[in-house]
C-alpha cells in the first residue's frame, strides 16, 4: 500500500468518491420527523468511535514501525473530531427546531463511517500478514460497518416512503372533512381529486383536491399549483404535487 501515506491516500480517494455517490442518492431527501432518531444515533456513533479508537490505541494497533509521524493515529483522531462537530451541529438544529442538513448527513456517512471502514480494513489486513492483531481494530471495523448499514437503511426508508413510512416516524393525520382519516391515502386522494377536477364540472373549480370540500387557498412551491386548502396543507404528509407529481418544498398562501 506504500506505507501510511498510501493507506491515507486510498482512504481519502474512496471517501470522496463515496461522498459524491451519496450526495446524488440523497437528492430531495427530507429528514422531518427523523430528528430525534438521528440525534440518538449520532450520540452512540460518536461514543463508539472514541471507544474503538481508545481500544486500538490501548492494544498497540496504532503503532507502526514505518509510521514515525503517526499519520494513521492522527487521521483517526481527525475523523472522530469531525464526527463530534457534526453531531453538535445536528444537536443545535434539533434544539433550535431547525431542519437538519442533508450535507451534514452525507459528511457523517462518508467521513465518519465509510472512511473508518476503509482504514480499519486496510490496517487489519496489513497487520494480519505480520501475525499481529489486536481487538481494537476489529471493534472499530464492526462499529463503523454497523453505522454504515444503519445509515443506508435510514436513507433507503426515507427515500422509499418519506416521513410517513420511515422507521420511527409518526405520520401526521389528514384532516377529516368527511373524506378519510388515513394519511397513507392522501396522495391517492389528491390524484383522484385532481383528475375529477380536470375531467368533470360536478366539483367546484376551486376545491381542495384532498378533501374536495374546502376552497383551495394554498399553492405548492415550486410548481405553483393552487390545489390545497389550509387544513390539508398544514396537516397532511403530501410530498409530491397532486396535480403534476412534482416535489413539494413548501406551501404558499394565495389571497384572492
């Protein structure tokens, strides 16, 4: 591997490529309803990072004869410090009721977990050839792999089902205007309502496409379709526009 420099170079290169892939994969992801779970997850992640590092240091797994500058040692400390800073930022967002950042999620995924998997794997493989192996490196590899898989699952569940179906999320209720109380059907009702509004004149032209009774006063950003009443916009879990199926970023009250 060309010594510690080669190990670090390979780790950084693979991590950058991984970050790019995760940034692409998490486009449009929304962490609303996931904040508490993310905070608890980050807390355990940071604690186990430091515990694994302490174990590797205590067993001498970070002492290499060809690493006089202790580059591997310093790089793992850097990763743990970055992880702590990202956790503190997420904690700040949670306490101040701000939306959690997709970029922070990506950095935690790549820098804090994926990079650890790479560097621990390479060091374990290198040490096994010399007949020297401690439990600290294995502990680090196992915990970083666990959190990688956990974040993969988290990202997949949010992307697949949004807040209403992601693990641990609580779906808000759809207002009952004589239509339904099941939030999982909001998207279907919106599509059906929009279809009926376009195809027949039995429903008021300006009716909400979810409840079909209240006046549509809320426009969807960015597509601009004014198709929801205030009640449905504020309490339903709509993530795509019922009219055009475009992404919903926010709602805008339209007067007149």
